C-alpha cells in the first residue's frame, strides 16, 4: 500500500489515492479482482477476464493491476 504524506508536510494538495486492483485466485480456484479500497471487485471464469475487468476499471494504467501469488478473497 502506498503511504500518504499529509499536504501540510509535502507542500502540495493531497490527491485521492487512485484505484488499484489485485488479481488472483481464491481458495476455490476462482479468479478474483479486488480493488485496494475493498469496495469493488468480482469473480471471473478466467485470469484474462479478471485482468481485463481490472484494467478497464483503472483506466488502463500500467501500474494499477497486480497479480498475487497468494490467495485473494472477495468479501461481500
């Protein structure tokens, strides 16, 4: 997770943390995409579908989607 620097310390206005996604498999083997803030995500049939969703939701930013080697759980 990126650390936030207060605007008073950095001298610049605090920008909203851009949405980021983690893509991986849950304990049942389903592909999952979960937003870092935990308020968006989904279950998918394939890795490509999960990545495609996450890439679309983040505006195609190359640094916004990470693949996880650990289990990822979608909390409803």
